[in-house]
C-alpha cells in the first residue's frame, strides 16, 4: 500500500515561505505586513521569522469583533472652520524708464 505524502511539518518558528503558506497569503504580502509591523514578526539576522503561536494569537484578535486594534477606523476629525483671509494689497507697477 502507498501512503499519501505528508504535509511539510509546521514548526514553531517559521520563515517567510512557511508562514505565508500557513496564513494562505503571498510571501510578498507577508513581507510587507512584517516590515510595516502589521503582523507579529521578528528578524533573525536579516531574515524575518514568525512564531506560529504569535500568529495564532494575532489571528484570534483579528477575528474577534471589536478587538481589532490594527484595523480600527481612525478617529473622526472635525473639519476646521475656515479662517478669514485678508485680501492682499495690489502693488503699483513702476514705469519703465
């Protein structure tokens, strides 16, 4: 009997490729999210690493209504009242000699 190939082992600390497969997004998108601080990640040397447990916690927070600090709407800013602007005085043009 043949056995089905096993999926790649999901480790606690993952690189960009492994984490993007785990999250179901492209590596480019994950790199952007990590560099912007949108998703929990850390650098080991010059390479991004992701802890599976931290990603799970982050996904739980993102899926809980009202608990989405990184996706919350910005505070509503009241428009400023227009300031009165004084018209500039016209300058006289000097005659060319």
